[in-house]
């Protein structure tokens, strides 16, 4: 482990303190996961890729494998898993262990918060996106039909184990997805933080060993916000930078663009919208968009239908009855802020132009 990176980060929550622990040997010795009375919910692809390393886990009876698809991040899938946990005679003094990326995390967090009115759970995030962003913050988000992340709870894990070795089997698009969220978090911190990631973008995209300091700094930045606003009632809203547009892009492309890459595109759209509405200087938009374009470049030519994107944007849970609740960069320092915008013809035209510019 990089000696400059501390071993763990402690996060305060309404359930007490929990820890994100950097554990570089978890795959070679997963015994930490076998303590107590665990029930494992594991991404089926992770179970296949790491069948030997996780053998002591996979041989146990209380194991549920789940295909980590967006379609499975649903109430129906949660119900099926709960049925299996009931059959396993899960008790309140037992705990759940999620091994996978954001989809598995969302499912297990939601189930843990509702099963038996609450059982404890632990998390082993296996994607860069989950390790660098979503693993802390307490949130679960479940889709209902085509309404993305419309149901959820706030229920933190008791422990998080981060082993960067899981990243070595990720596809390049999944690395870019995680880097998208790293860019987002550092943009929220400051222009200087964003530029630090942007300067290293090519290196960290191609050398996983250089990522850990950025994973650590992303979690440290996020910790400051979630400890102040755990329930997303105020300042934490800005962590949705890129997400309103990103979710719309995901929906309009039938999830043909990975989440963090769609968020990168969403941040680009947000920069353009902010500039066209005289909220952001063109120089700041140009600065940010250069790095964002580099990250989503392999997906730049994906066709994104305007009507489907607009329909999805109108369903975003940050909206009011009459206005869109957009997270935009504002001012000379590109501060990330929530801005209410009417979805009128002017906005639709700005959105159309911004989507089209992604491919340029």
C-alpha cells in the first residue's frame, strides 16, 4: 500500500461511526469476512472471476449470487433476495455482506435497512466507482419501472473493506466510469482539486497503481459533506453534479453508457447549460470540458435521443413541481450549486445543443 495513504477513513453517521478500511490483502485472505453470522450477497461475475480467492466464502451455505444489471436494481429483485434470506433463517444478530459494485451495494443497503426492521451489513466494493464514491454516504437507491433511483433509504454499513486488487479485472469502460465520479468529487472540492485529477487523467486511466491516492482524496472530500448533511437535505445535493443529465443519458440509451461515463457526459452538459445561461464563464467551461471529454471519449458518438432524455430529466427527484433542480458549475471558480430552471423551450434548445456537442 502507498505509505502516503492512511489505512482507513472513519465516517460519522446517524448509526454511529463506520470505517472504510484499505485492505490490500483481502483477496488473498478473506477471513475478515467470515466473522460472526454473515449472509453473503455477491455479484455473480465477481464470484466467477475470483472463484479461487473467494473459495472460503463461496463454499458457505448462506451465499446468494446476483447478476448486477440495472434491471435487477429493483423492488422485485430485492423481494427475491429477501425471500432467500428468510429461507436462510436470517436473524437480527446476523449481518449481510455485499460483495460487488454499486448495484449490489444499493440492493443490500436497501434490504438491510428493511429486513427485520434493520440488520447490520458490511460492504466490499469491487468497482472503482464504488470504492471512490458510493461506498460511503449511507444511501440506497432502487429503480421502479423507468424511474431511476426513486426508492431508497439511508442506512450505512458497519464496515467497508477496500481492496484495490479487484480493479485489475475491470474493463477500461468501468475504470473510466469510476474516474468520472472522481472528477465529480474533486470538482465539488475546488477548481484546483479538479485540475489535479485532470493533469493525471491519462496516467490514472492506464495505471491502476496510481489511483489509490485519488480514491482516498475523493472519499475524504465526500466525508466532509456527508457528515454535515447525511440525509441529503441541503449541501450534499451538489454531489448530484452531472447526475440529472447523466441519468437521463443512461435512460435514453437504455443504459448503453456506463453510469460514471454518463455522469461525465452529464457534467459536460451541465457546463454547457451553465455557460449558455450566463452562469459560468466560457473559460471555466472550456477548462472542465477538456478533461471530461477525454474521459468519455470512447462513448462520444453514442446516439442520445433528445425526447427520451428530456422525458427522463423531467422525472428527476430533485425537481420541484414546476422546475428542474439542476446542479451546475457557477461563477469564476466554477462553484457547484443547485439551480432551479424552468423546462421551457429555451432550456430544451440549450439541452439539445449540449447533447449534440458531446459528439464533437
